[in-house]
């Protein structure tokens, strides 16, 4: 379903697609794990200060953001769940991630509609979307060299797979024009890179090392949130990672937003791991531009 916000002044109207509504009590897909019902999701994000306490999430959008109701006013907001900006305070981060949609849940639900544009687009196969030949890279950081990569390998006690190593020497962070991965089997929606993780420099965060690849990997490994064979090289808008297996070079999508304190480490890691392809070069060559997918589906 697509929500068209007629209260916006933009033309065309602001649109987003509802991915699913969050269950209040049962969630069969997660074995009724309380972390994946409305109450559990709300408390987790409130306690972690990743969501304002006046916003109660009741649905997810296609970009893995939340649709929330303000428990004080009844107004509806989209909460983007972008990566936390340490240069801003908590209130500024909350404000940056919140988009007002409607004055009430009733008006929001009444505005949900089946999008005829999307219906017509369903006659077009995803295979008709091809990578853009230009595949530009935007906002890359200062270039790094082989000594920088050797320093990372020494710090993490790993060997970076050759294909990723060669790529990083040309692209240190930034954003590729072709940024979306389509599942060739059609079993899941496309997943999109929000940003490549820089190895050494990061102007946006004043070169804060916590946002750099080696320190992000070490932190996730240390907290057992990521298998130690997975090296994260990109992140999506919801804080999930694109990783390379340092032992065999295979590429995986790893979803931290499905992590549960009620499951074992092994079960969490198994549930969070989605295989994408056999090599980094294959991954890069098969990415398509998310804007082309948005045009296809009328988003």
C-alpha cells in the first residue's frame, strides 16, 4: 500500500510505501518473540534512545523506517531511522529523522491507497532494470593507500579479500550511483546501500574513528552482533550492513534490526544473515540505481 500525503505542499505529493504493520501481540515469523511485537519494539527503541518516547511505532515502511503515532497528539510521523549523527544532540537527531504525515491515524489510514502506477509497473519485470553504465561515485572521502589497508589488517588481524581491497583503493566511502541489490530469485524486496563505510577519513563526522570500517567492525565483533568472519563495507538506511566473508569473499546482507535478546547467539546470527552473491566484483557489477526502481514502482 502507498500513502500519499495530501497535506504536503510538494508536487507531486509526498509518497511512501507501507511494508508491514507491527503486530500487537503475536508474530509468527519470529516465533512470537516479544522483541518483535509493538510493545517490545517500542521499549527497545525508547530505552536505546533511538526513538522519541512520544512516538509509538505501528508499521514499517519500505526503507525500514517506522510509521509512528504521537501518543500525546495523535499525529502520524514517518521516522527515518538514519544513522545517528554525533555532531547533533538527541533532540536534533530526533527532529532530523521525523517527518510529519497526518493529524490523525484515521486520516492516515483513509489516505492509504492501492497505487495504479505500481499496478501498471508490475507488467515490467525487475530484470528490465539494468545497472547504469556511468555508475558514478559521490562524496568519496580522501583516497587511501596500501599502507592504510595494511594498518587495518594489522589492527583487525585479518586479510581483506583482494577484490574488496582493490575497490577500496579507488573508493573510500561515499555513495555509488548503482546502489540497490535485486534478489535474482525474487524472494525479498531490493536492499539499498545508504553509504559505503570509509576506511580512514570521514568529513561528515569530523573523522570520528567510531564510524570508520575497522573500528565499526571491531565494535560489532566485540559485542557479538556480527560474526568475526564478516567485514562490513556498507550500510543501509536502517542500520543494517553489507558484509564480505573474509574467508571466501562471499557477500551477505546482515540485519541488526531483527536481533533479539530472547534468542541464542547462533539463532540470532542465522536469522540475521542473508546471502547475496559469491564475490565482491559480482556484487558491484549487479547493483542497479534505486532511482530507477522507484520510477518503475511509482515511488
